[in-house]
């Protein structure tokens, strides 16, 4: 069983995985099982060009960021299990947490983070009752969000990025994923505020 399973390998999901992975030396996180279903094919980053993001060289592409993010996670935090070539079809609440059903298998996790895009093509069963029109998107685009309170949909179920109601900006989506990660770390740290940074 995972302690935290992230669904989505875009900006929010990868950011969440990197922050959770970086906490490996903290006593409250060192034995936690973390995974990410790193499905990226439908990420809006695939076609993005970045000239306006602090820290990125002008001309950086979203596709290159996705590729380097996977490598960064693999190289720095190999204890975060990357699950590739699986697409989630259903999330089922259980007494221990959640069952996450994919096209290939079923995973179990105490906490789940939904970090997929905000199109109205979301097809994950079990989330229907949380879907509403996106509060910060042009109505004609028919974008959605999962109704939440500060990223928390219900106990143990989080949402990050544009699907959490944020605008489709790389820095915002990444920050949302990092916020969810620090919320989970705080939970693991018995409610004491937690954030992590590697030191030079």
C-alpha cells in the first residue's frame, strides 16, 4: 500500500512528487511509500513554450520540462515509484484509504492526489460528484474543477493544479502541487507545519 499516490505527471503532479520525495530524510517521511502514475500524454505542457517563467531559460518547452522532470525524480528521489503506461479509470474509497483502478491493475493508497488536466473529458469514475464548472476559465472552453477546500476534496483525497481551480499557468500549477505536498508532509508530521528544501 502506498502512503501517497499521485495521479498525473504534469506540472502539478511532478512538483508534488519532487517535494514529497525530497522529504525522505525527515523522520516523519523516511519510510513512507510514495508513487506517481506519471501519465503525461494529455498534459497541456506538451505544446507549451515558456518565455515568462522565473528560473527557466527563454525558449524552454513544456515537453523538455516533462522529460527533465522525470529524470530529476528518477535521479534524485528513486524511492518514489514511477508507474508508467497506466491510465486511471476509477477511484474507490475504502476503510484504509483508496483503491486506484487502472487499465492494467489496482493500486491501494492511504492518500491520493489527483493532478490531471482540467478538461471536461475527465473519465475517472468515483469523482463525478465533485465535478463543477471551472471558476477561473473561459466558459466556452468547458473546463472543470474538482470542488475542494484548499486542495482537499475529502479526507485523504487531494487535487492539485488546474483541476483544483487554478489558472493554467505553469508556475501556478507547479506551486499548487508543491502546496499539496507540504500539506501531506504536515499531516505526516502530526499536524506540525512542514516544508523541505535541500541545503547547499
